[in-house]
C-alpha cells in the first residue's frame, strides 16, 4: 500500500506540531521518521494511523483519501511506544484481540491457528499463556508487533519501537524487524530519535525538525550529502569550524576546501572525528592537544585550535600523543554550509 | 529484615499499637466475648429468631438493591466526570462527596422530608402509587445516598489513569466502542469496581442514621439489623444486643475477606512469575 | 496549503455525541434528585416557620449545649486521631516489620463496621456489664453516658481517616528523603518536621478535614454511648433526632442546617486541598495496594 501525505498540518492549541508536510511512501518500503523530540515525527505517525486528525491537508492510502477514516476502519497495525498490551489478557488473547473484534467472523480454531503462527513468527512459541507482566520487555515488544500484524494491516506503524529496551536487545530486535519486513513486505513507517537505528534499519530516512521535513533519502544519501548543518549535527558527532568562503573555496586558517555553490562570506565547516588527521608538522590548522581518551576501538584526541575552537578526532592507538602536544590538523572530508 | 536506618520505630509503632489496641481492638474483643458468653444454644436462638432473620432479610436485600443501583449510577457518574467536560462539571465532581460530608442523621431527616407523602418527591410518587418513605424502598434510597461516593471515588482515579494507548490499540485493531468497553476498559476497572462495591455494600449493611428516619421501623418488615441491636439495648437485653451486633461484625469481616480474595483474583494478571 | 478543517480529535470510546449527551443528562438529573435535593430541602424546611423560629431554635440552650458538646468532642478526638494517624503512617511506611499488612487491615476495620456495632462494643468495655465497668464504678469515673464515651466512640469510627490519607502518599514518597536527612545528622523529630511534614502537609490537612466532618456528624455510635440526655450528653446529630421525634421538624432542620453548612465547608476545603495535590494517591483497596507494592 502506497501512502501519500499531502500538505499535512497539525496544531495543538498554539503549538504547530506539523507544518505543511508532504511525503510519499512507496508500497513495501521501510521508512524511518527521524528527528529530535518535538520535531513532529510521532504526530505524523499518529495522523497516518488515524489516532490524530490533520487540521489541514490530506493523507492518501493508495488512491483512497484516508484523512477522515477513523482508526478502527483504517486497517493499520500500530505498535505503541510502551506497547499498550492489554494487561489483563494473556499473550495469546492479546494477539487474538483484533481477529475476535473484527467484523469478519472467524472460527475459533482459525484464530487459534493464526495466533500460533504469529507466535512462531515472533519467536514466542509456548509463551501464549503468559500475562504481559510475566514476560521481558523485548518479548512484550514482539507481542505488540504480533498483535498489530494479526489483523493483516495494509500499513505497519511503529512508534519508537525499541525506545524502552536495553542496547543489546535493541540491536537484535532491529535485525529481526528487518527480516520480518523483508518476509512480509508490508509498507512500514517507524518513528525514532536514534540515528543509528534509522540508518541501520530503513530503506529511506525522513529527517524532521520543528514540524517540517528537512531532508529525506536513503541512508547513503543523507549520510554522504547532508543538506544542512542541522542534519550533519543530528546524524552524528561533528567538529564545527568557522570558515570564510571566497570564490568557491572555504578557508579555515591556512587550509582551504572546495565549497562549490556557496556564496562568498562567513560559513561553517563540519567534519566527522574520523575525517580529521593529526600530524606533528604542517601544513594544517595549528592546534594543541588537551586530552587523550583511550577506547577499545581506537584513541580519541581532544584538542583546541589557536583560534580557540574545540576539536575531537581519532588517531591510531599506536600513535604517541599526549596532552599539551602541539601539531596540525588536516581535513580529509568536510561539509561546508553558508551561515 | 534490613536494619532500620530511620529513628522513631519504637515510638511510632508504640503509639500506633496502643491506640489501635485501645480504640479498635479492645471494644471488638469485648463484644465478641460478650456474645460468646451466651453459649451456642442461646446465641443461635437469638440470632435466628424470626424478628432478627426478618431484619437480616430487609437489610441485605435493600443493601443489594442499593449497591446494584450504585454500580450502574456510580460507574456512569465516574465515567461522565472523567471523560466528558461540560459546564459545571467541577461542581458535580465536588457534590459527589456530599454524602460523605453530610452527617447521616441530617441526610436521614432530609430524605424523609423529600420522600414523605407530602414531600417534594413523595407527593409526586404517591400520585403514581409508589410509596417510598416507611417502606423498604425508602431504606434502599437512604443506602443509595450514603454509599454512592464509594463507587464513584474508587473507580474515578482508575479511569483517569487508564493508559489512553490501550484504548487506541483496541481501536486500531478494529474494536467498536461497546466491544472496547466490555473487553478492555471494564475488565481493567473491575478490581476498583469490586473494591467500591464491597465498601458500598458494607456501608449499607451497617448504615443506621440515614435509615431510621425514613424506614418506618416496623418489626418484621422495615426494621434493619442495626436498629434491632439498638432496640435490644434500650430494652436492657444486652446479651441479645451483643449477639446480633456480633452477626453484623462477622458479616463485615467476611466481606473484608471475600473482597480481598476477589480482588486478588481480579488482579492476578499483575503478578510476576 | 489546503484549507484548514475544523479542529477535531478522533473519537474516543463513548464520544458518540448522542450517547454522550444522554449519559450526561441522565447522570445530572439523577444526581440532582439524589444528592442535591436533600441538601436544598434542609434550607427550605429549616425556615419553614420563619426566621424567628429558626433563630430561637439555634439560640435555645439545648441547641447551644449540643453545639458546644459537638465542638468539644471534635477538639479532643480530631487532634488525638491526627497524632495516631501520623504515628501509624510513619511506622508502616518507614520501617519493615512483621505484621505490617495485618496492622493496615486492623486500622481500616472501623470503615467496614456499623457504627451501632462500635457503640455496643464500647458498652461492653466501659459499661456496667463491661470489662472495666465495675472498676470505673468503684472510682466513680463516668465514661459512658458522658463526654469520654462520646469522644472514644467518635475516635473509633474515625480511626482510619488520617492514616489512610498519609500511608499511600508516604509509601509513594519512599524513604530517601528521610534517610538523606538522617545521614546529614538530623534528629528524628527534626527529620519529621523539616523533611517529612512539608511533603505531607496537604494530605494531612485533608485527612483532618474529613475526620472532623465525620466526628461532628457521627450519629450511630454516639447515640449508643451518650445516653441521649437532653442538654447534657446530646451532640448536634442527637439533638436533631430528639427534636425530630418531638414533632419539632423545623427545629430539627434548623439544627441540621448548621451541620449542613459545615458539610458544605468541608467539601470546599476538600476541593481546595485537592488542588494542592492532596487525596490523589489512593489505593483502590488493600489488596490492590499490596499487589502494586510487591511489584
């Protein structure tokens, strides 16, 4: 099922949560809505589900205008942030709920068989008789997914699906959700504030800030060519340096970088810690090391430029560095944005 | 048992045990002793006398009727107060506590004034051929009045705290309003509702002040058990008073035990493995 | 940008407009008939024989004595009960000791017991046929059919009022603050007054207000132990009964109007205290509380 959001607006009291968002989601796609809190991502998800109504604009499911269809008739599977499992029902009863209340009457045996099938799919065979309070957080998450899938939804919507789980469980469930998506091929939209989760899992990432889409694309597109300083900063650690653009070149101290299409004037340069290189001799940006942090994967160095800007970068663990040392930093890769 | 970090255990526990012992436990023990001093045969003949049995019947049946009414009305009131906003809802919310705040004797005489055959409601009802004051119906109305807040005030906070996501989840799975109420909301309210029902029923069984004015107090028909105890006292028949009072006491204990059991059952899904 | 629709929320369960209006209307009408009407009728009946009759009932020495006795009872019973409630809440929430659950059940017993049973029970402690009756007789101490009996019976029926407001709240607040204060060297009393009390003051006041309303209005238990001696051991509720059965309905309602006004003030105080956050944390009942606390 293809989903289309057409100029969707949502205001709560005076707070404009979603401002004129248009978005196309292809059938079978796995899309992440990524943004800081208050960026409107959950509101968008809830509007797609019918749990909130848009104040303006339209939402289409395929060719059908779904804007005013109530949630119970919309045919979406929704996985809530804290799962919203019915605490007084067993795991199996939770999964069967949608089939039992459906207008399409089903045989008891058919429902039981489908519940078994879903329990197998989410790898919870044998736990059907437990109550939600009696299983782990990761298991609850999978029950919530099975319950949402039981009604054969046209669209699967997940609100911060792994938000409440330990880091290890998150990573495992992430891989597993991708497998299930690939197996079932349901159009899936999920909300997260975790960049890694969005980039690892999604076919396409939609980055939101203050109620508008600031960039969308494949993980490769948004990582390799972030469209703005906000996206660059939001996607991961980045060093920021003041620069001056003159004739398509950005100058940071004595270093100059390609800055095609950036107008002359003040600019900012962003570079990931892994894209900085340290050497004892120039050329480069003069800096002195303030702290050295040793980590299992490498060695992180914190330094300060002669202009007073703080930098962080990674060096080989074998490289001898120490606090107070003077040297030069060069940039292997960087993004330049006009100010 | 971990070691106590905070001071004041012996003082606070001492005060508590002394007070509970002197004010609550001692009198109840005295009552049970007095009733026990009768011997089984005498005890049985007092508590199973026709007049006593008739008083149990009218008390229990009226209390059941009042509790059943309050179950529906109290739930509806709690629902309206948590789910809907309308002009004056704060006032209505505050007025729910009136039966708690208004002394029972005051409630008794004003309900009687309302429902007596020349009263505001009584005159209308008697035209319809319904007599309330001095009938078991009057007893029921007095019980409804005094016990209503129990159900509203136990259900209301649970209804307020109900996670909206549960309802949304049920809606997203296609449930209709009545299905969601019956399968999701009501079961989650059940423990609170049970607690409210049992408090309401216990209160109705023991209610005295609000009832005696409106009841008519005819032996064998509109005489409640609490009043029979009082009458036996006025006749200086202390043994009989003790025996019948002990029936009320044991009923109250039995209610407490049953309620706790039912609640534990209703809440068993919250237990971890 | 497309036109902005009227702002709507998706319907929740029970939001169907017709259902909603019907339910509100039904509940309001029933509530007005069952709860509001009894309050209003008091005013009407109290003044049914005019202002003069009203004033003379209130000014009558018997009424004044009943008011006096009611106030004195409250002045003794409420503070004692408050001290007990605070002590019980401190013991139960700040320490683990065997029998804690049982103690909680015992404290709540008066809630489920008929006030008449309470009155009779007191008769068998302090009455002539009671445990201490002969002893009290020998020293000529009057407990029953006198103020002490009235106070004791009132304390029985209201024993749980303060404790049940404090216990759930203090349970929820835990012991961290008190432990921190103690670790910084504060004494027990200091800890209580400067750390615990500020956090429970509204709930405490809430319990006191409810306790006071019940003490002033208690009828059943007090009518057993007071002896109903006009002008001597009649509290206001007993005085109302006496006038009512004397066919002085207007006088009974005039006296009742005093208690009704107190009831209205109690409700106002309750609402005000609830705005401060009192009365929020409430166990549905013991079992539910226990289930929650074992999690």
